[in-house]
C-alpha cells in the first residue's frame, strides 16, 4: 500500500477548517475530472457515505468511501476524521486531523492516506507505490489548498 501525508498551516480557525474539509462535494470540485456525491442523509458523522467519480466516460471509476471516525475539534482537542475507501479501483483509507496552530491564531491540518490500486496485482505494489504516493501528495495537496482557500 502507498502512504502519503500532506500538511498545511492556515489562518482559519479549526471549526472553519473542519467545516470546509467535511463538505464532501467540495472535494470533487478541487480534484480534476471528479464529482463527489453524498449517498446518505445528513448530518455528517460516522456512517456518512459518499462516492467520488473520477474520469470521463468509460475511463471513469467510482471511489466509494464511508466515514468511520468523526470527532470535530473542540477546545484543547484535535478534530479527527477517518474515511475507509472500499472501491474496486481504489482501496485503503484517508484521515485528517485539525488542530489549533502552535504559533497563535489559525490551524494545522495533517492529511494522511494509505491507498492500493485494486486493479493491479499486489506483487506490483513496490513498483507503483512511490509513484502513487508522489501523485497523491500533488493532487491532494492542491485539493487541500483549494478547500482551505490557500
């Protein structure tokens, strides 16, 4: 499995960062050729399911996810959200943590994902993992910047 991590520090308060990061359709607007659809009724929380459809026509795939941990930030406590990815093409998990910035106002966000392309044999993981991690840092770094207004 390929693992990558993206970190950002922004001037926004933790509650606003959390709100932006848990607006699931907004994620699709930040990733090229992707549309995110929420499959369950609100409010957001454990059990929320959604899918990101990425690509064009027959070259598109669904990336279904479910929220398995949802703890908004509170005074003195980090906010943590974890998603399980259970699609045919993309499997694994994503998690983000939102904390108050150590240097005063603002927030620190750490986004971590562990992915496996289900369409490839596991024997090829050592070849594709570094490429997938590098691409993940670029794509999700840009998406995170867009969601946070950087």
